[in-house]
C-alpha cells in the first residue's frame, strides 16, 4: 500500500514532530547526537513521507527504494522518522542507546525495522549504495530502484567518499542519489575550521555527478529537489547539496559544535521544545 | 591435477570461479586492478557482465560488494591480502562483518610469497586480525585441490568468509575428490610422540617433515587447520592429551594466528609444551621465498629440528 501523497504543510508538520521526538529521545537517554539529527530532519521527512517509493511496512519489497544513513551517528532523527512512519512504536524511542534496545547508537539493520543497511563508521555508505544500484542494474526485479545516501559534510573529509564519487561518475552509476547534509559543523569545530569542503558543488560536478544545490530546510524546494534527483538519477549519479543548519530549530543549538553529540538537560529541553513549537 | 603437481593457489581459485559460475548465477566478482595477479581474469573473460573492475580503490570495492550482497548477490572481493585485510579493514569490519553479509573475501598473496615485493606487500598479521573479527569464517587451504573445494564451500556459508591463498606454487597433497569439512582440522598422519598443527601452504611442508621424522622413529600426528575460524578446539586438545607436545607452523606471524589459536585452546583446556613456528614480530623483506622461509625454520628440516628440540624438552619434563 502506498502512502497518501503529503503536501508541503503536512510534511512540515511531520518534520516538526521529528524534531520534537529527537529532543525527547536524547533528553530521555541523556545522550545522543542532537545537532545533526535536527539538521537532517526535513530531509528525512521528505524522503520517508514522500519521495521514496515502494517502502511498504508489511513487506520489504525487492523493488523498494533504499536509504542509507551514512552519517550514522544521527540516529535520533532517523529513528524518530522511522517510528513516525510506522516501522516500530514511538515508545521504543525511550529505549534508545540502552542495553537490549532495538535502537542502537548507530543503525543496525539486524535490530531496527526499516533500516536497509548498517552504518556508523563514517564514509562507507555511498559505496554500499552504489553496490545496491549495481545490483539493481543486474537484477530485473529491482528495475527502477533508487538508493538515497545521506552523508555529512564533515563525513565528506573521508577518502572513501571520493573513491565512491569517482567510481559513480566514471561508470555513470544509475539510481544513486548522494545527499550531503551541509550543516557546516562537525564534532570539534565548524567544518571550515577543520577542513573545508567548499567548493562542494564544483567537486561533485568534477567527479561527474549531476548536482542540485538546495535549502535543506525549505520543504517545498527540498521535496522538489529530491524528486528531481530521483528522476534524473535514471541517467546517472546525482548529488543533492542540502544547505542546512546544525541544531536547526533550537536557537541555542544552531551552528554550535558543542551540540554535535550532546543531549539537552531538563531546562534546555523545556526551552528547546517551546522553540520547536 | 595429481598429487605432487606444483600449482599456485591463485590459479586454482581463478579456475574454481569459472567452474562454479553456472552453479551460482548470482555470484559476482570484484577486483581492484589486480585481476591478472589474483587470476580472476578468467572469470572476467568468461562472464564480463558479472565482473566489476573497481580500480585501485579497495575501500569502495568492499562497500560496493556489501551493497550487492544486501540484494541477494554473492560477491567475491579479490585483491592482495595486505590491501583487503588492512587498507580496507574498517570496511570489512563495518560494512561486511558487522552487517553479517555473505561477502566472500579472496585474500590473495597471503603471508610471505609476493614475488619478492617485500615488507609492504607481505602480510604477516592478517590472520590475527580476521580471527578476532566477529561473524568471520577464516579459511586457509593447503593446496590447489583444497582451494577449489573451499571456493565452492564458501558460497554455502551464510555470512562473510576470508579465504587466504598464496601466490607461489604449492605441491598438491590431496586426492582430487578431497572435500574438507569447514570447522574441522584434518588429521593427515597419526602418531602420539608429537602433534604438528599446520595451516595453508605450510601443510605440505609439515607433511614432508612428518616423513623425515618417521625415518627417525618419531611418530608425528599432523593436523591440518584449513579452517582457522571457527577453530577446531577438540582436535588440538586431544592432540595435547595424547602427544604431550604440539608444534605449530604457519605462513604468518607467531602472534595471533594458528599458533595463537592453539595456545588459547590449550590454555583453556589442556596445557602442554608448545613451539610456535612462523615469522617473529618483524616485517618481511624482499628475497627468495624458500630462502626466507628456511631462515625462519619454515621448511621440512626446520620442522624436524624444532620437533627434536621440543621432544628433548618433553623428556626433561617427564
């Protein structure tokens, strides 16, 4: 059964719900990667509630679009999205990071319903996504399948990302969409202060990818960009550079590397929930 | 192929891929610019649509293979041992072993023999690494016959497999119809004076040593560990109890490989005198393989010498 096609206002409401669940999850666990989960919330919402195809809950279809969270630490946002999408009860978010939970610190395909591929060590997801699309090219039952790989800009400092970019462009791998969550902040500093990725659009173009540069928080253009990427990837690899803000929606978290891997305390949580609305 | 023929594992592996291609239509092969060396070139020619040349980018190769394995394909990932087990180690660990995907790793050029390429290309520590890797099955075939059999058997193992082969020619020791049992050591000679545990290409060396020892009246039990993991604990525990002394020989560092596995098993269940033959804690250097092996006692005469030393220590103990 396919999803009803959600419009921009409904998707914005879903994204707000994802952000609220992110804060509840990390606040309850007293740990977790809050900043990157808030920057990716709109992208995940657009993908899981609108752009990706054939992702039935009851049946892991062979011809479903695949998703890999290559920036694997941003699980609070990922799990919130999967829970809202119906893969597991929202109450399960309260077990995040605790012993025996289906919700590990980093995505585990064997433990969490809805996760297509395990990840966690940065830089590996795009190669796996390319492998899925090599399979799609070799298996008629996978015709039309797309793989969306969400990466961080800090993550893109890993060499393997560029091995994969090189291969994808050189071989014109079809159906692969790399999304860069360009939030500009990594664990210890801004990305510019660490090792800048700019000019990021030129880099992906030089590697032979079609590039779409978009605001990663403006739902209308974001959905349009991701749907266009899905279509264009029929002919070759597509990179979506999504300009985002780390900690988006919470003023005291926005753009601050201190919120990369931190959970809000009780007072911060109250304030943050008010700001999200 | 007949007993005594000298055949390189890589040639046997390359042939096996072509032989089993029709049996496993979803088997695919990845290589990183070394298909002429690893001998996957035969498969490339026979099934170009199932062969993926990934360029000199091993990390991406392992990840792409994992992606195909997610979708019902069974990929062989083929390159030199040093690159597969070290350069792409994190990808093997996370994208393959932790994800527990049926990716089959052809670790060609295991141990010393690399065509005199020296320290950077000789892999002395990969067994220690792969043995400690959860979900991994680690195979070290002795000869061409066993390499072919294990290539086929690896396809039936539900999970990742590390098949470690060597570059140099190795004498065939098994009958053509030999089929090893994964997880069991093969007893190639019986005896209770001393036990010898060997892996991979060191098994033919150990077999020659057993004959020399027999001529000296020493009855050695030879256990060939074609499977390093899961490790056959029972075989070496019985050998310890019945022989009282164990010598291990491997084309690998004495740290963490077969000798390490034997000592762990015996420490837990049946301690006895052990001598580990292998490379000491050093990098290799360029040179003639046989000469280097001999310098470390990794030839039949070296084994005989160390067994006699071990037996004199055993007598002192008794």
